[in-house]
C-alpha cells in the first residue's frame, strides 16, 4: 500500500502537549491520525483494509 503525506496545521502548544502524552503512553502521533481517518471513513460507509 502506498503512503500519502498529509500536512497539518495545529496550535503548537496543543501539538507539543499531545506529543508528550503520546511519548509517555507509547503512542505514535501519525498512527493516531491514521486511525482517526479510518474510523471517520468507515462511519461514512467506506471499507478500509490496511
């Protein structure tokens, strides 16, 4: 499966705090975003198999 790069613009303070939380909890920010996108697409009837 080919990957696509997405550029996001978010508040720097919010991003840094979330990044710290992800580091403490062992999460990866990009994977969290990918999972969110999959959930939203599936809510709208798209079938995503990755």
